[in-house]
C-alpha cells in the first residue's frame, strides 16, 4: 500500500471514529433500569463498515464508541464498547465485502450487527461488570438500539453511496 493510500486510510479511520463518537454522544437517552443509555452509535458503525470496510469499521466503531463512553461518563463500558462495536463493524463489513452489496446482504449484515451487539454486551457485562440477570435486562434495549441504528446506517449508506459512486474505492 502506498504511503498516500495509508495516510488516506488513517485519516478516514480517525474521522470515522469521531463520527461514531458524535453519533453516540449527540443523541443519548439514559435508561435508568439498566444504568446505560440508548444512542445512534450503531447507525454510524454500520454506515462506516459498509462504506469503508471491515478494518476501518472495526477501528472506528471500537475507538469511537469507547471514546464516547469515556467522555460521556460511562467509563465502565468503554472497553466492552470497544470490542462489541468493533466486532459489530468487522462482521457486518466482512459480510458485505466478501459477498455483494445487494440489499439482502446488507440486511443480513444488519441482523448480524444486532446479534453481535446483544450477545457481546450480555457476555462481556456478565464477565466484567454485573450478574447474568442484570445483563439480561439490557438485551431488549440493546436490540432496539442496534436494530434502529442498523436500519438508519443502512439507509445512510445507501443514500451516500448513491450520491458518491466511488465510495467503495476507499475501503480498507
């Protein structure tokens, strides 16, 4: 990879991580029963993974959501958010890159995104933060957030990709 291309990908990843952090912080609805919040994080994560590929998606999704947790007063979730949202972008981005950019593939990627978020938070919260029953209470809100986010991210990607046909050339 040329030095210019590497610099482009580094810049794109940094801007994408900032986009994820902004989407996470800008609309944040606290959920008192779970000690967490609902955000638009997944919309940005899905958009970035579809637009720029699994590696940029993993780094941007992980770093952006972790930074938002640290900046937003939820440091206990930062490391978990890094891995969960990073994995969400990685899996969705790999699926779309390896198969096609058909709407059906992207919908399957969105479903994988929801499963990754719900399963990832459940598993990692049980291991590092709370009990199984407490983590289980969060699953419906995580499903709602990631489901709505995945749909918004898919629609955002479709609109931006239609306007800028060479978007996929920026994939890493």
